[in-house]
C-alpha cells in the first residue's frame, strides 16, 4: 500500500483525471473532495460490502434457508433456547412480531 | 396491495402483518423499501423480513445480541434523523429500537451473520435503516456456530 501524508488543502492525483483533495482533517474523520470523470463510480467501501452481503443473504434458495434454520436450532444456545439469556430480545411480546404464520 | 407472495411462505395478507419501511431501501436492494415482518412458531427469535413486492427477496434476521450479548450500537445524528428518533431521546435496543442482523451462509454453507451492518428499526413507527458500524471490529460474515460454542468446547 502506498502511504502519502497530506494536510488539509493538499491534493493527490490518480491517473490523468482523478483528483482527491483533503478538504478538512479532524481528529476522527477527514473530509475528501473528489474530482473525476462521471464514468468512474465513487462509493463508500462499506456500502459495497453491505450490498454484496445483502445480495447473498436476501435471495437464498428455500433449501439454504431451511439449512440455516436447522443449524440455528441445533446450536445449543441459539436461537430457540436463548430466551432466558437474552433479556433484551426485542421482539418478544412487541406488536411488530407477526402472528402465527399459516403457510399456504 | 394486501396480498403478497413469498418464495418461502407462499401468499399471505400484509394487512395482518407489521410492515417495516426502509425509505432508502437496502444496499443491493435500493428499490425494495417495504418488508413484512414474519416470525414462525418454533423458529423464534428468527424474524423474516419479506419484501412485499419481490417474492424471492426475504431476509433472515435475528437480534444482534443473540450472537453478541454485549452488542453496542452507534448511531450518528443523521441515522437517528432517518429513523425519526429525536436527538437525545433514549434508544435502548429492545425498547425503542430493534437491532437485527442479517444471516446468510458462507462458502462452506455455514450460517454467518452481518454484525458490521445491522438493521435498526424504530419500534414506534417501524422505520428502518441499515447502519454500518464504523470503528467497530464487527465482521460482515460472523460465523454463528463458532460464536455460540460454549467456552472450552
């Protein structure tokens, strides 16, 4: 990894047409200004990681869903047997909890 | 639209369910903003979040503290605003808000939970957002089986 020290107001250039300027450097965070062609997508890394994880989690086959449920039930402390150990199990008794589901 | 379809659960009526609204959708599913909350007897505390417009989209979630009992949530002022939680108001997991993690399978087909980006739901208005916990060392694919093994096993 290339490491470069910069101060607020200074910039780096990546390739011929991308500039990243340090607009502000605080104790915990820095503010960046990014200039580049519209064709280059700029996103926060965690958004990409979250999207990848969501995409893999949200569209599981019925078989994989059943596998997860089975494995969760087999683990001694989770999840059906954890009610005593999770005093803040947020959905118990709360109206957001769906009623008994009757699969059709 | 009251009757919705689910790949996992067939069809059911959303009027009988709580529906969580994620105004910005979720990363990867930006166009899916409304999810019916379903729990199945015998499978608690699993909470399924079934998209009401996309039958094959259903998230398997559990309270974060099932896996990490001391799980701490850090919400920025912007995130509180997105949930319509007044600044300075109490935000207790299990009281005012729910903190659910999404479970998937890793490459070895073992369940893994996304502890790094939990779903936070305001329990009073059912607004939700997915928040990235910057600065935490929580993993996007936390191996559940390992986490729940008793000490010494």
